[in-house]
């Protein structure tokens, strides 16, 4: 054991240096692990924030599209209602026009009948007014 004690002045600085190097290596290892884990955490947070940004962007786009679709549907509904109203008006005007045509045909027939009665009684038929002369000539008997 004396030999070990005699080597103490030589071994003490060696083991001290070995302890300092081991401690330095352990500090370096701990620091590099912390740096690596911090980098991984930062990368994860960056990924999460970018995913949030992308999700918010898509959500905004979807909301804009829904709003545009709602406006389009509102406009289409409004135009369809106007079209139906116009179709009703057209049908009404067509029916009115048919009534006027029936009235006109009946009036022309009635006038023709009156003229025939006048000619039967040997009375001269008066000339038709200019407004209806063409109609009477078209339906002439």
C-alpha cells in the first residue's frame, strides 16, 4: 500500500484532471442534450404554429366561399321570384289579349250582322269608321 501512497503526488493531479475532463464532458453532454431538445421543441412549436396558420387560412377561405354561396343563392332565389312574377304577368297579358281578340271578333261579327240587316231593309249601310274599316274588310262577308 505504500507504493500507492508514494504515487499519490503523481496520481492526484491525474485523477483531478480526469475528474475535470469527465465533469466538462458531462456538462457538454447535458448542454448538447438541452440544446437538441430545445431545437426539437422549437421545431415542434413552429410546426404547430404553421399548421394553425394553414388551418385558419382554410377556415377563412371556407367562410368566404360560404358567404359567396349564400349571396349567390339569395340572388338566384330573388331572380327566380322575379321570373315567376313576370311569367304570371305575361300569362295575364296573354289572357287579356285573347279576351280582346274574342271581343274584337264578336264585335266584327255583330257589325257584319247589322250591315246585313240594313241591306235587307234596303237601307244603305253607313261607311265604317277608318279605325275598324280594315278589320271589317278582313272579315268581310
